[in-house]
């Protein structure tokens, strides 16, 4: 999971949406952890890691080529380490990044269909019955208004169906 998603949930005070997921165990790399520079956010994240709700894993050295390619493409160390980890393990890649170099790199690494976003994870929480659609849309609205994060509301028609991760 990249810092962009973590920061969204930390800003909202809702890291529990990630921690309590029945569908996934959130994983961060040390490079991602280092990108969390707000002291209170860092303490909350470290507490979640210490409690075992979020796992701290670094990419295997065999992923070094992918990591270097990501850095050379213009990605930060956190995004590069996430991409390398996911490309070599088959994990999902939690990221909201939309820049062209990120999309090119994830396509080349075969990760395009394994990217989950902040919104996807909110949708998972709704489908698991941990969050109501109205509460979810209030949170997403909060991200739009308070933090200028362009994310659309979840529609009732999206609630039915499979979780993004059930396809692989």
C-alpha cells in the first residue's frame, strides 16, 4: 500500500477501514513508512503495525530491477518499493497514483488489473458490512472538500458484485 492511501485514511481518522478488512491484510514497505512525515500520523501507523493490523514488508532483493526502473521512471521510493513488492509477490497494489509514468510502469509489470484505490477499499468495507453507504460517501466527501482529493461517491448500484480482489 502506498502512502497516498494511508494518508487518506489517517487524515480521516479511519485507519480501521484498512485494519479490519476481511478481504485483505494491508502491507507497507519501509520506504512507504518513511513517507509518512506527520508525527501523529506516523505514530498511529506505527501503532497499527505494532498491533499486527498492518504488516511491514520490504521487497525481496530480486525486485531490485523493478525498483530501479520505477525510480528512473520518476516515481518516489515509496511507490517504487510498492510496485516492486507487488510485481514479485502477486499482491495487490494499493495506490491512487494517476501519473502517466506510474501507469506505464504498472502495465509493464503486469499490475494494471491488481491496483486498488482508496475508493475501492471503502467499497470493500461496504460490501463486507463494516461501513454503510451513507457513511462511506460522507468520508469520500470529506476527502474531496477538506483535502481536495477528487474521488466520486459510491453509488448503490456498485454495492452488488464481487470485491475487486476476488478476480485474482
